[in-house]
C-alpha cells in the first residue's frame, strides 16, 4: 500500500515538473527539429528504463512463484521449470520490443 502511494506521489511530481515546458516560448523552426530529436532520445531512454524495471520485477515474481511451487510439490519440478522458462521468454520479449521501438524512435529522423 505504501509503495503504491509513493509511486503516485512520484508520478505527480514528474507530471507537474514536465508541465512547465508546455508554457515555454515558441522556438524557431531550425531549433524545433533538434529539440524534437532531443525529446525523442529522452523518451526512448525512459521507455527502456521502465521496460527493464517492469521486466525485472515480473521475472522476479515468476521465479519466486516457481520456487514456492517446487518447494510445495517437488515431484512437479520439471513441469514448473518448463513453464517458468516459457514465461521468462515472454517477459523478456516484451523488454526487447521496447528496445526495438526505442531504437526506431531515436534513429528515424522526424520532420
């Protein structure tokens, strides 16, 4: 419960901190492209950080559940291990998708 409240407070602080940029003065057309590329790089890095955190958290929970299941029923360790490896592959693929999207955002030159 306390971690959820902490996440909400941090998200609110981040939102309020980024709100000030919406009231900034207009830039010239030459600086606008450089500014866009800068924000794309920042958003790509933030997306990778969030995806890596979520993937690591999900993998930790999956491993924890598999270990608890194996401890309760050692006879089903082979089945649990197989399902764990498949689940970890799916979790890791989501992180790789975020990496690919971030690379596309950084490398594609937007108008």
